C-alpha cells in the first residue's frame, strides 16, 4: 500500500501544471510563427537579394575594367570603408555623431533598446563601458515603461467607466440603486483597451510620419515604416532620423524627434502588453478545448466498455469436454477484458 501511494505521488509530481503547459504551448506556437514568417519573407525578399548581388558583381567588374585595377584591391578598399563607416565616416557628409547631441541620441537608442546600429563605439573602453551603461539604463527604462503602462491603464479605466456611467441612465430609485451596483462591478474589456491603444499608436505614428516625410525627404510609406521599426524597438538602421548635416541647426526638430520617439515607444509598449493579455486568453481557450476533447474521448470510451466486454465474453466462452473424451483437462475460464 505504501509503494502504491509513493508511485501515485511520484506520478502526480510528473504531471505539469497549467502554467507549464501554457508556457510550452506558447513556445511551440512562437516557433511555428517564426517558421511561417521566415518562409514568407524568404519568398518575398530572396529574389531581390539575388538580383542585387548580380547587379553589384556586374558593377564591380565594370568599374575594375574601366579603371584598370584588380577586383581584390577594390574589395580591400571597400573593406576599409566599412570599418571607417563604423566610426561615422559616410560618403555624404552628415552631422557629427559623437558631439554632445549625437552622443545623447546614441544613448537614447541604447536605453530604449532601439539600437539602430548607425552609431557604435569603436574604442575598447567605450565598448566595455557600454555593457555596464546599458545594463542599468535598459533596466531603468523598462521600469519607466511599466509605470507608464500603469498610468495609461488607470486613465483609460477612468475614462471608459465615466463614459459607461453617462450612457447608462436608470429610470427609478430601485433601478438607480441596482444600476449603481452594476457600475461598481463594471470593468472595461481588454479588447476595448487594446483598440484604444492601437488608435493612439496609429495617431502618433501618422503624425510623426508627416514630420519625417517633410524633413527627412522620405516617402510617407517609408516614414510609417520607420515609425513602426523605431517605436517597436526593432531598429534595423536602414532608416535613421536626424542624421543629415543641416539637422545640426534645427534644434526644434531634434527635440521633437526625441519626444516622438519616447511617446511612440511608450504607447507601443503598452499596446504590446495589451495584445499579450489577449494571446494569453487565446492560450487558455486552446487548453480548455483540448481538455474538453480529452474528457469527451474518455467519456465515450467508458460508455463503450460494456459493449467490448460483451463481445469478448461471447467469443471466449468456456470449453466443455464430453464424457467420451479420452483426455479430461480442466475447464477454461472466461477472461474478462478490462
């Protein structure tokens, strides 16, 4: 009996909890999501990549033939240029990257985890300092984002509760009392909060895209693309604002650029948290559906068990030997199928 209890306790310890199952399920879904995204982007971008490589090889050979130089020397020069580009050297003269405004823009992209990659420290001391600087700065910025999210959620709850109480108008005294109790228990839906945050992010992105398209010379679609990449802290670095030479004289634009970055990142971070709550609800629904299907299969199996027992009992009836049989063996017993 003690061994049975120990084995049952061991088996119960091996059964994962709901949180663990949801964690593994989310990991599997993210893996499939990444595989699907990789397949789609590979189909879309791979032909353009091959075409760009072929075009570059043709231009490289043509340039070497026109200037009577070897391709190895030209590639060595391009390699040195890539190293110089890390230090801020560009083909077109741009703004200084390591003066005080440029360094402030750099540390802003570091602590906000955007990391465009246009500016990076080239000295060994700067690289070591960046590790410890980003460790503290990123932690403090994430805390700031969480506090911003709490205040935005409180504000939205207050505004939506105020609108709910204004729209619901009780007729009598009893209805007024019951309606007041319902209002105290009423809470906004996560879908409503997500929709409002999405509208806020869209409004900030559209306003910022209008500014960037006018000052940076980008198309409006490119500006919207930059806003999403920057606000979501992805930061590819193919589009970076405030890097041209004439931007050094526009202090107002530099301040507006920093404020838009801060507001956009905070709103997008809040939107991501709201969407994560919806994803968590979807995972719970999947787990409940799987649990319901398992219970249904188990219930049907219990219903059909007597039928299976009857079939096997008929097929395995006892064998009776006659009186004239020379060999008398013991009678076979029916075997019950569990």
